[in-house]
C-alpha cells in the first residue's frame, strides 16, 4: 500500500461518523462528507455538504431563554444514488449481508473509492464500485461514478439518483434541542431529460443554493431517465431501468454542480448550476484534471521525511484536509478558517483563534491563501470596531467565535452531555483571539516580506487590535502597572473565580504578555511603514500621540503574574486554587480529557481547581522564542522565566481536553525533552485518525491540530523561526529519524531546507538576481543569493558556511 492511500475496511456503524469525516472531499468552496451515497441522516450515517461561508441564523426557545445561533448550513445532499432489483426494497447497507467492504481515500488524486460486495435477502450477490470527487480546479463541480455488477442473478435493475433538499443540521447530538431547519422555498427545475436542478433558500441569510445533476446510464445510451417527484417536496430523482445479467456492468455517471447567490461572477444560481452541469466534461475527464490539480498543490507543499509509513500517511491526510478547506479557490471568496473544517457541524462552522496554528504553515507554502484568510478578518474590522465601541472601548474587538459578518457568535449557553445540564457559557471572554489575529498578520508580513500587505491591511489590523488591548488594560496605581481584568485565557476551564458571579479572571499571563508584545509590535510596524503611508494611516484611523505613548507604557509596564521564582501564574490567583487528585480521577473515570464536564456532572466546578483544558501559559513558548520572551520580559522589568520549570508545572495540571494541547506540548518539549516531545507529536498525529477524543471526530476534523502536526515538522523540528532580521534556524530533528527536506517560500523565494539532526543546509533556487536572504543559525549569519547553499551545524563551531555548493 502506498502512503497516498488511506484504506478503511468493513462497515462498522459505530465508526461510520469518524470515517465519513475523514473521507470528506472538498475544494475550499464546498465539501461533502464521505457518507454512503444511498444513506440518509439516521444516527449512523450523516451525508453533510457545506458551502464555505454559507451561514444562517435560527432562534430557539430553550428553558425560558431565547437563543439565536448562526450555523454553517447543511446544503442539499447531492450524493443519493441507490438501486433495487425488480420490486425489492431499495438498497441500503443495513439491508444487505456485506461480503466485502472497503473505502479508499486516494490522497494523491482527491478521489474516494468504495468497493462493496454484498448479498441480498434472496442470496443474490452484487458488486458495487463507486468513485467520487469534488473537483479542486472546478470548484462548482462534483461527480459520482457508480458501477453495479450482478454476480449470479438476472433481473430488472432500477437505479435512482437524486438531490435531496429535505436535510437539516442534525449532525451534532448536543445541538439537537436547537432549531435546525435552515432551508426553505425549495424548487425543482427540469432543464432537460437528464438534467434537473434543486434550489432552496436559507431562511434568514437569504442565500440561494442551487444544485444541478446530470445523470447518464452508460450501459445503454438509449435509456432516458424518468423524473420522479413522488418522494416529497424538496427532492428530485432520476430513475433508470435496465435488464441486468451476470457480470454485466451497469454504470451511472452523476455530475453535479453547486452554485449560490454569494458567488462572484454569477447572475443567479439556478441558471449558473444548469450551465455548469450541462457543460461539465465526463467523469473520466474530471478525474484526469482533478489529478493534475492535486499534483500541483502537493508539489507546493512537499516534505520528505523517513518517518514511519503510518506517520507519513497521516501527515499527508492532514495536508489533504487542510488544502481541501483552504484551497486556492478561497482567494476569490470571503471565507475564514472553520475550526472543524467543512467536515461536520461541530462549533457550527465557526471561526476561532485556530488560524494561529494554520496561517504560519500557509505563510511558508501558499502565502496567498493565508493572505485571503487574513482578509476575512480585515473585512470584519468595522464590525470589530463597533463591538469595541459597544463595550465602551476603542480599537477592534474581534469575536471569539466568528461566522458570516464578524458578530460574536459564541453561544450564551452550552450543554454538558454528561449531566444533561444547559450552562451559561462565558468563553466569549477570550479576548486573546485578537492577539492571535495580530500575531498572524505580523508573521505573514515577516514571512512574505510583502510590504503591500503591511501597508494596505496588516498595519491597520495590528494597530486597531493594539488600540483595543490598550483600552482594555487599566492602570493599577498600587502596582504601578497595567492590568487586564475579566477575561478568559486559552484554558476554557477557568471562566470565573470560584463562588464569584462575575465572569472572567484577572491578568491571564498569556494575554498580558502577548498584549505587551502587541503594543511593542504595533509601534514597530508603524516605524516600518514608508513615511507617507504611516502619516496616511495615522490620519485614517485617527491615531493620537497619547495612544502611541500609552502603547509604549504598556510594553514597559504590563503586569505579569508570577507565583514562584521563574514560574508564571496562569492568571492571578491560579496557584491558590485547590489541587486536584489527578490519580483518583483517572482511576474513577479513565478518560479525563473533559474534566470540566466530569466535575460539573459531579456538582463541582473546574474553576475551583488548578486544572487546565489545554496549554495556556505554555502558549507563550509556542509563539515566542526564548530570546524574544526574554527581551519582552526584560522590557517589562521582569526576570526571564524558567521554561522547563513552567512546562513541568503546567503539564502536570493539564487534561488535554482540546486537540490543540498535544501540538503545543510537543512544540514546547522539543528543545528540552525530545522523547516526550515525540510522544506528544504522536498523540497529535493520531488524535483525529484514532478519534482519541472519543466521538468528536464524527462532528468534523480538528483542522488546527491537523495542521499543527504539519507545522511541528515544518517549523518546530527544523527550528525555523521568522524574525525581523531574517530566517532563523535551530534544528531539533532526531538524527535517528533520517534527513528531513522541505521547500518553503520565504520573501517570495523558494528555499530548500534539509535537516539532519542538528545540522541544516539551506539552498535558494537559481534565478534572476533577487534580494539576498538572511539566514541565522546560532551565532552564524549568512546572506544567500539565488542558487546558493549555506550549511550550518548547531553542534559544530565554527560554521561551515559554504555558499555556492550544491545541497
Ligand atoms: C478549544 C479552543 C479552540 C476550539 C476550536 C476548543 O475546544 O478550547 O482553544 O479554539 O476548540 O477548535
């Protein structure tokens, strides 16, 4: 088996949700779960299709509260294909005796293949092979090719292929008390005997979605489909009848197009869908061009390692899902990065701070994609300004959960499935999301050297977020320092002090230190702008001298909580909370990743304990190098922290209730404790594939954790760090894992980096004269011109700088 094939054997109803999410096919514009084409949402199967950025709001009256939720809409299902023999019931997996079942995800070409051999209740054996794609280069097109082969019977086969608009958002059990029917006003249009269109409207956002299907039965050209409308409103089917004999192959080619009223370059979606489906090439041609489009994209992301085959395959799987969610198509769209991909309905398709774990990866490979995702934020800057104003502050307050227009979409209540209780949700107080956006904007500029980005959008975004944090911080006279009160840090287990009705905690170390970082960065970014543009921006956003002076004071006088020498307090008072008896909880419950739910179900409260859901303080070591942190703390007048001491302290108090946690822990351990770093790397690598969060995979992938594993290889183990003075390298790749080679883009130039243990070679691509690239490795600094190679070793001094040699 090649590393490019992900194969799932058999059919296990309990595991079908995970498999569907992992076998999702998408192209950035839309994605469809890997559900069986004949299935309906029934608790085992969930054939969801999601169009990026297509949201709708519904209200629900729940326990005396009126809740308004915005969700990514489950679009009409384009998959339905089933058949029956004579007048027997229609085929479903549950009705058949399965002899062989295999599903193969071809990661190289972006094709999902299903092979099935089954027997029906009359002991007739049939083979079914289906190939499916969602086209990467033609973002409105998808296809499903079905081959049906009787082994030992003859009879009349009726094949039915349809579009089903009677779907709802019912993919997440926890949301089942909430309103779920987003689609109204269904219409069916018959454009030609083989081409039918279903369109529907989202009830509140008024996005019209149109899907057209073109069905052809390839066994017999003379067969024309019969349109069937007797299955109820909101659904259209084509049926074909053919006489089948043993070993004959009956082939149905279904080509589907999907358009919406949000599309650029479009009149209205029904006629666009008709045109696309009618003009689409046949399925074989779609497969051919799909393979070409994927090959191009894979090439831009290639990484060579000698990791084990399962590890390499899983990294390819992660890359595949990243690029299906953030494909080149998104550069034309107004979409953000949904935390759970376009793979399911968890978190309602919302956009969180998770892009912090994704954009740096794209910055070094496909920077136009990270720029497009940053533009999602930039477009919502006016809304973030309004939110800050409404909170009595200035600048831009970005929402913790974002959807269509950038309004705060965090739910005000959430269900603890363990206790069945609906609980007030204060996680929207995670103001640090703005810090993540500013950090991503800064990284994008440093990695790409794209001054146009900084001038046109980046600097404004960074300054407005800095302005917000500056307004959020208040001066504490007794300390002569600035403090930030009433927030929630990355660890969502702490949303209030025990027994306190007022939500929020004070002086989250991560938030405060990153706010100081941001104030210094905003000042620096303004300095980097050309004079004329700086003056314009200052005028444009009406930035006053006293505001910039305050940034400077915050960069020097922000309060940082410590509770011991060198040991940061996650927030003020954290160390006075009770210690949890971790062993007792592990013994009692086994899996304690979601300690918050366990404690609440026991009538207790995670706010009472020194327990963290995920890395919080340690995020600082994830985002900042030791040198940067030392400089930052030094400027604030604090001594450098003890990094290994903090890692040990918080690691012992973290339940890893978020998949992000393993990525960050692998990262922060990579320098000091490589074996443990590799354990966390493995955990992060297999958390979605093996659904180690027990059931959450069925609801969508964890895109940031998946991408985080790519970044562990790309930036952490290579020790790539982008700083204002150049590309820093500090390789940490275990020698016994063989060489690691990847080609990144830095300041617009391809750089091939080859790491072996603690040695690294960097080669620039040959080409016309270009600005030199500065590479820094420890005390060694080299300026590379096109076609040159530099070699560094962290173990050996002096540097073996051999510019000009082949790699
Ligand atoms: C984590 C957040 C994350 C969100 C979406 C939550 O479980 O605590 O940090 O942003 O999932 O992935």
